């Protein structure tokens, strides 16, 4: 895959995650040469404190200003946001970032970054599309023109690489795979519906599966790690117990892997990817989680024994994928 011409200058990329706003400086070769982070503002924020997106724009601005020391004030800025972003950069709906739903984030940032001179160019993109671009150019999706990026974090994001390009859809909303319905009678989702895939297969989903097991008395080791209260069990307690070899916790990881594979099999029926890249905080559990996912995928995908195998691999750029991809978008010249 040819990627010329290369971008002419360094850029700042910022990824707005569920817990942190992470920024990087990416040079013209795609190397990360600076990093800064602040906590993501609590969500939802009480109404009446400013136009939508105010707090998020303030947090992104803080990160960008810190990185401008390294990159220079004129460096283009890319921002990855979770949710339904239209082709004009308007954040139409963000179920995991309610305070920014209905905001023109690029406009808010240009206002804040302008100061006395002209503001740098600001390019806002969907966060999973950013991760997909970064993995395609620099990471685990190199060498294929048809891949699926899935970010398993607080929620689930999807970035579709089809025919070598990021698929955006008619309005820009393609790849919202976390909100595929897998059980319409399932638990409520922040999007307002029930039983979305991300209720089961995300970090939040792991916590939910674990609390179910804990309350049923199946996870004494995990409950001990959570301080003795089953209601306090979180995903990280399960992954820690599982890596220590606790059979109860390992069973929860197998269950999680089944839910992840269910969604991957459904998306595969639509897209037929050559490779599936898993990123986001959840994949820090590594093989504990990847192995059961691969096994379940083979059982769930159509024509498993007959079709060529589909690789399921971990993202190469880790937690930085979204921020790096946002910088690549801002640089231009890569796609
Ligand atoms: Zn949903």
C-alpha cells in the first residue's frame, strides 16, 4: 500500500477517552515525540454550565497547549471523539460523553486556541476511526486493505478499513458497532436502548458479568480483591485474579470472550475483514482474553471450517492508537 506524499510537518493528536484525555505529538515519520494527559471531565455534567462540549473542549485545550511547547503553536491539531460525528465535525450523539452531545468541538477548540494569532487547523474525527487509521498506517493492520478495528474500552468503538480507506457512511456514522443490539431485553445502555453489544463485551460489560458471578457466590477470590463486597467488583479485579490463575475469574474471561466473539462474528457477516484488530483498555488482559475470543469466534462465524481464517490480533499501538491516528488525520498525506 503506497502512502505518498508523506505529511510535511509534525501534528498534535488528542484522544478523548472514558477516563483520560490523552495527547501526543507525532513527527513526519509517524513517531511519537511528546505526550500529555488530563482526566476526562465527569459525565454527565450538571446542566447550565455552558454550551455543550465546554468542559471537554477545555480539557482538550489544556493538553494541546502543553504539547505546543514541543510541536509549535501552528502545528495542526487532530481530535478523536467517541460518538456519532457527522461529516462537518458536529458531534450529533455521544452516549458515553453526554456533555458534548450536540457540540461543534472543532469550533470550540479554534476559539480557545486562537489567542492573539490565528488558531491552528483543527480536525475532529471519530475516535475508533482514528485508531483504525493509526493501526493501518503504523500498526497491526499494515499490509491489509480490509480490516476491522474494535476498541474495547468503557464502551466499544469500531473503525472499518474497506478497500484501503476508512468507511464513513452516508452521514459519517459508520462503525458504531458497540450499539448493535444483541439482546433487546438486556441491560439498559447509555444510548437509551437495551442490550447493546457494548453492555456485554466492554470494560463495563466485564464488570457486569463479574458482579453477576460474585453475587451468585462463584468468585470468592475476585470478591476478596474488591475488598470483600461483591457490589464493588470491577473488571480489573477479574483480570488480576485471572492472571493469578483463579479458575472462577478465568471462567468469566471465557464468558467475556464469547460475547466479544458474538459481535465480531456479526460484523464479519457484513464486512468480511481479512484481519480484526482489538484495542482499548480491555485488551491489557492479553492472552487471557484473546484465546477464549478466538475459540468462540471459530464457533460463531459463518462457514468457519470452509472460509480462510480471519486473524484476530491485538493493537500494536496500545492506548496511544486513537491519539496517534488523530494526529495522522490532522497531518493529512497518509490517506
Ligand atoms: Zn447502546
